[in-house]
C-alpha cells in the first residue's frame, strides 16, 4: 500500500457526504449549494448529487430559496450519542444556565477535538452566547479542552501542546477547573469543570459568557456540584 492509499478514504463518496454534514454543522446558517461545493472543493453537480442523497435520508433540508441546512433526522441521531450521559446532564445544564444566566454545555473528547454534545441557553437572559450541539474545536483551545486534558496523562495529549498550555493544564488539574478568554470565540470567556466517568471519554461541563459579576471560582463551584451529581447518577 502506498502512502497516498493509506491516507485516502475507503469511500470517497461517503467521506464527502460526511464532510458536507460537518460543513453544515459548522456554519452559522443555511448554505447555498455553490457555497457547499466551494468549501468541499468539488463541482456543483457533485455536491448536488450528494445533497440529494442526504436529503432523501432527511439528514439535510432545503428552504424555498434552495439554501441547505441540517435536517431533523440529525437531531435524532445526535440524541443517541452517549444517550445516558446526555439524559443525566440535561437537567443540570438547564439548572446552571438559568441560575447563572449563561449558556451551559456538555463537551467530550473526540480524537484531538472537543465536541459539544448538549447545550442549554438561559431562559430569561437578555443576551447569551450560542454554543450549538455538534460544535467542535481543537482540545488544545478553550476551558473545556483544559478540563478534559487535565484528566489525561501528558503522553495522551496532542503533540502540539505548548509549554504555556501544559502549565495551564496543571493549574486546571490542581484547582479543579479551567478558564479561557478569547480562545475559541472572540471576546467570550469560559469556565469548565472536569467530568470523569468510568468507561467513557473524558468530558467537561462548561459555561460561556461575555461579562458577569460572578468570579471564575464561584462559577466553578456550581459546575463541580453538577458534575458530581451526573457522575454519581452514572457511576452509581
């Protein structure tokens, strides 16, 4: 097997279809077929055929203007991922979001990335930061990433962990929570508490906000309390 063969996908069509779903998940709104084709790096006709297949399975949908977005079937599939964890976490995420007036979310390790499994925005906040389920970023950025890496041995960290980040991870491990500012979303701050569960990928509960009168340590105490509730329910 050549180097090219070892890195190429077993099915290019399937790989492209999955990549379309990732592109739509990362987009802040619906995309036109030409935009999807451009981001995918294929001719419009190829993108159209792939989208028709995804549409047949209700994984994507198109509005009256032809703009494409993820379909309702994706929500059903996502709900099946770590179902017990999501079910136990959702009431705690809701309580934190409404108590603190901040978007609260559950993140897990996925390869070298941090992916949001579930998210709740506060009910009565004037403005809040959106953190959509399915959103992902390198685990080496942001408070949830630090909280996740703090649960792993250094040998399990990605190779690009800098000396400065190593120091921050050690601080996170020592005090029991991680923080970030301007790392994933400009102007946004985050606080995250580790959520270590037997037999599951390292996870974290986090909040994101722009400004608050609460200090990071106080926010962390609330996150840690919910992390303990979820851990006790699942590890029982």
